[in-house]
């Protein structure tokens, strides 16, 4: 039997899962890593921590395993990058820490470049824009900028460590800020605006394309053996969509975590306030982030000093209050809300309201933001299928019932918490056998309650009018 590794290079750690060819999980491993925050708005990581986490998590996943791994592929966080040189063996030499997707240091550069950027793209530029952050490195770390041979993101750094090849799949390339989705290539105008050259970026390949065999150093460090094929992976939201490949290509996937991400597919290229990428399984994939979604419940949990279970119980006791509104933007709002700078707010609270009321209204607020995003998809002409929900929030029966009632949709709650690793495994299978895996749904369903859904139509309207 053949065995495969699906590896997820996440924002806070790396998870590796060993699969057999039928999709059965044989072993799991995880290694976390932290953020480096030297100044306000600076969010960095050590790229060597990424590699070390791959090695450690793979070793844990294969502990006691006696067979041989046939192939491996990756899911990866997008929008984090570092500048590297190359040694005589073709290995990357980091010249900077990795500047993560959360980083917002480039305020001055964004201000200087915003007019030209708008002329080129029709989009506005902020401090977290990748082009602005490249320019920040040029202005503030000129030695590193001038010595750099490549600008690498998370997955391509690992590919280079494993194989010596400098490649990036197009769903990850699209997160580098200088990519043209229609051309499936880098936009030379944006590359030049950042002060870089096309050759500074990895060659763009398809997800599932063979990169090379894992090198001897990686085999020795992990305990793996034999010729292990490394296949180009994909951005984590696309990996999650492949990992939730249960029903149809039009399904909506709501990934719940620190940020809830709403992912959908469409057969046409549609421009708007959502990230659009070519989907490796065909057509286009789109995602939008309800930024403060998971964060706001964590914030309230810490604020009130209560465990999630008790928050759930208190919220479950409360009726729907059409007038009590919680706007959950404790860490800002997503781009689908335009250029508004929104913050957390409670409206129409009275003395009679208690913690349970606030918790329930907060869950409703997050559900309203998900509905807002889905409505954008619908208005743009998407044909939307089943709503699949993954991640930690699926453990809250109260929150999931609220979400079902707000959307007026049946929810499919996936019990598969490792969707990105399953997606990476599917890519490895694609590389070996020529097609992605179709998984069987394993989870629960939630049906909406008609009476509640009717009340939430009115409350959603009230929520938007009072924003």
C-alpha cells in the first residue's frame, strides 16, 4: 500500500498527517511557532521555524510507522514573505525575518504609492498591502533588499529547503500582491512599483505539479526513506475546499477559527470585494473574511472570565431580541464592508440585559456578517449549493443553530478538523494518480427553524440599518 503526507503550514504552527491511499489517517504530528513583534504593527516569524516545524511534525506523524511514504504536498498560509539569498547548494539563506500577512508596518510606503497603485489596479492601498511592504524592506533594509535573489512565501521556502527548486503554486502566488489572476502570471507593473524584478519571484506552477524528490537532509532529519515525491500544494483556503469535497463544486464552505472565512466557487471570473483565484479543480475560487468573528467570542470569554461552554449555556436561554444589536468588529472589519473602519459596539442595551443576552447577540452579529458575505456572492451571480461549516465553532450547538436560522439554510457540520491536511493529501494523490480525492461527509447537520429564520430576516435588516 502507498502512503502520503498532507502538511498544513499554518499561521501559528504546522500539522502533518500520514494517510494511506484510501484516505485513512495513520498518524498525526504538530509543532507550533510564535510571532516576533518588535514594534507596534510588526508581525514577523522566523522562516527556519517553519522548516523545523515540518521536520518535527512529520517525525511525530510517522512515529512507529514501518512503511515508505510515496509522496507529499502542502497547504500554506498566504501573504507572508521573506527575502533570501542562495548558497552554493541551492538552499535559501534568509536575509530577513518573514513579514506575515498580519503585518501593517508600511503606512508611509502605502501613502507614497497609493495614487500610482490605484491607477494600475483600481484598488486602494493600505499598510498591509504586499507591494507597500516590499517597498518598506527596500527603504528600511537596503542591504537585504539589494542582496536578495528571491522573495519567497511560506510554501515555496519549504519547497526550496526540500528540493532546491524555486516554485510557487498559483493560488499562493496570488497572495504575493503582484499577481494577475486573468493572466495567471506576475504583473510586471506592480513588481516594478515595488522596486523588484520578475526573476525575484518563484516560477508559477499548478497545484499537484511535481517539484522534485525530498533531499537527503530532510530524509535524515525526519527518519523518512526512499524517493518521496514533493508536489506543489496550494493556499490554505483552497486546500480546505478540497478537504471538504463532499457534495458539489458550488458548495459554500465557512471555515471557523480566529477569523471566519467564507469560500465559494464560480465558473466565471467575477470582480468585486472578494479574493478571486483560479481553483485547481476548475473554475474560480473566491473567499472573504469576516475578520472579527472568532476573535470577538474569545475577547468576551477573557473579558467575562467564563469558559465557552458556560457562555453557550447562558446564550441558549435567551430569546431573539430584535432590538439588541452587537457589532462584532473587535479587531476591525473585512473589505466587503468597504473602506469603513468599524469597531465593536452594542446598541439598544438596557438594564434588563445580562451576559447571556450579549453573548447571543454577539453570535448573531457574526452570523449576520457571514450572511452579508453570502449575499454578496448571490448578488454577483454565484450559484450556491450546500453550506458546509468546519472548525472550532461547530462545537457550539447554540451558535450553529443561530447561523442556520440567520442564513435560512441547512448546515453540514464537518467533524473533520484537519481539512487543510486532507486537501494537501488530495493534491498529493492528484500528483500521483491525476485526479483529486472525493471524500465522504462525516458530521452532523443542523436544520433551520422557520419561526427563528423569519425573525432574523427582520433583525438582519435592523442590524444593517443601524450600522
